[in-house]
C-alpha cells in the first residue's frame, strides 16, 4: 500500500468512527432531552446551539489551518469530542447542557457538520490526483453515511439494555454519550498515523484565502441558503417529527434511518458516474431538485407508509451533491486555500442551519403537521436554481481537460 492510500484509509477510518457516533447520538439526543424533562422547543434550541458552536469552531480551525499541522488540530478536535460525550453523560441541567452543546462537537444532523471536515478535506485533496478526487470524496461520504446508518440502527440498543437490566431508560441513554466519548478517543488513534506536515503541504501562506476568495464567498452564500433549509430537517428534528406524528419507537425510527442511510450511501457511487457524464454542478442540481419536491410532499401524505416511501426516494437522491460539492470546492481553489475554502464554505452552512432547528422545534410545538419539511423543501429548491444559474460555467480542471480532448 502506498503512502497516499494509507493516509486516505486512516482518514476513512476516523470518519467512520465519528459518523457512527453521530448516527446514534443525533437520533437519541431528542429522546434523551425529553427524558430529562425538556420540551420540543428546548430540544430545538440545544440542536441550534450545537450547529452554531460547530460553525464558529470550524471557521476558526479553517482560517488558521494553513499555519498549523492538520494532524495536531485533528487530535485536539478528537479530545474535544471525548469531552463533549462525557459532558452530556454527566450534566442534566438545561443551561450547562446548552453551553456544552455550543462548545462541543455534538452533531444533530445526519451529515458531518464539524471542525473535522475542513481539515480532513484538505488532507484528502492534497494526497490524491484531480482525476481521483471525486471518487475519493465519494468513498469518504460513503463510509460516513454507512457508519451513520449503522449508528442509527444502534439507537434501539439503549431501550433493549434498559429492559434487560432494569435500568431507567434515562440511564441507558446516558451511557450512549460515554460510547460517543470513547469513539473520539479511537478517532485520535487513527489520526496519529497522519503526516506532521501542515495542512496545505507548504510553508504558511500569508492569507488563508487568496485569488479564489470571491468565488468561495459566492459559494458560501448559496451553501448557507441550502443549509438554512436543511436545518429544518436535521436528523434530530426529523426523528422528533416522526415521534410526534406517528408515535414511533426509537427502534423503529432507527431502522428507518438506517435504510435511509444505506440509500444515501449507494447514491454516492452513482454520483461519481453521473458527474463524469454531466459535470459536478449539474449533478448537484438535477439530483437535488426531485429530492426536495419529495420533502415538500411528505407532510401531506395520509399515513406512515407513504411518508417512509417518500423519505426513501429523497434519501436516494438528496445526498448525491455531498461528494460532488466537496470535490468541486477543492477543485476550483489553489492547494494553499483548501483548508480555508472547506471551512468558509461549510461554516456558513452551520451558522445558517443553527437557527432552523429552533424554529422547527417551535413549529412542531404548535402542530405535528410537518411545516418544517415544507419550508425546508421550498428553500432548498431556491438554492438549486440559484446554484445552476451562477456556477454552471465554472468547471473544475478535469472537466476542462476532458472537454479539450473531445474538441480535438
């Protein structure tokens, strides 16, 4: 195995460990908070705090990563993940939990919204060639989604443990956060094998963003709009809606989210082939639009079976933009700008999504109809159309090369 492949495998292992923890914690977080006596609005506020805190931390890491070692920053982030899990396991009052949610790494969404993302993206882009970049990001997303799906499936374990041991459900749920902390420690072991070179692979640049900053800022604004819509349907909020609307058990909800995760994971591999044919931006837009139409339709269906069917269709389409989006951002900036570009395009997503769960919790507190899903779908459709209009002509190097070869 060559050195580059070894580094990629270490990052994939760490990604899988973190995603497994995110998968079960995002699903069990609302149930745990309800067991502690909090209402739907409080659950939304804490979910918003996690996104807001993660956004600010990710921005700080991305803008400083060109001056520090990626390996060191990833090890620090792993320690913070362990501390977050232990904090949620041991603290039960609202305000301390809100503070831990803000400064910690807890992720209420099904995807990866965290300080780890810009650092891992920069390292992956540095060690692979342009022609392999989208495929590697697809593998990165695949591992993350499958691991998160397995974590969602494991969300039924605390209830089983509570019945088998006679523990209160609250106690069994507390232990899931201890497991989350342990996964942070295991991720740190994987990161220890990474090279000690700076994230950019060269002496520190004077500025985190240089010639590509205007393009990055425009992308950030559009991604923020998409994330604001997505924040209405982060996994914790979607699980809360299913609990309220259909009175699902955690085990049943976990099975549904596991199947959704598998469908999303399979779509990453399909996205690579589609992108080779129609390009990264077109793949991002034309797979996203029908998924968002499904999201708008879900609250209007008559029963759970229809809701699950539309959720499955959405899952098979909505995440094809994940590897293509990551690959596109890394392709259109210079190597030294990659950590900052990954951060600056992901942080507005976190910040924009931070307000949405609180609003969604407030909506669900008023009615279990599913207005957050309608708002999410409509907002994300607007993003798709704007992205296509703004960036369809700005192509990554591999697409320009392929076009030049065809024109000869």
